[in-house]
C-alpha cells in the first residue's frame, strides 16, 4: 500500500485547482521560479522547479503556505 498519491490520481477538479494554485504562486513570485510544479500527495504538497537563488526558493515556499491550507511535505526546488 502506497502512502502517497501523485497528481496522476487526482480528479480533474483537484488538478485544475493545483494549476490555479501554481498560477497564483507564479504571479506572486514574478517569474523567479522556472518550471514550477506543485504535486499533491495524500498528506500535502511537494514543490518542484528551478530557482537562481535560495531566497527565491524560500519565497516560493512562503507563497504556497499563504495560498494553500495543506502542509508542504518537501521543497524540491533546485537552486542553480
């Protein structure tokens, strides 16, 4: 039995909700995160993407915290 469920198993309403959340977070960040993806698991959200600075990575995490009641399980945004 798997503990996590990715966006592949979400119903269409939840997927469109994640897309909407990604768009709101990107708008707050003014393009500081490239290829931002938010993945919904059973117990929360995982952030993925690419940032130029650790500060941008931190801003992304705080933006998601402000926009979404689910806990952040992992911030996998790569700084490069």
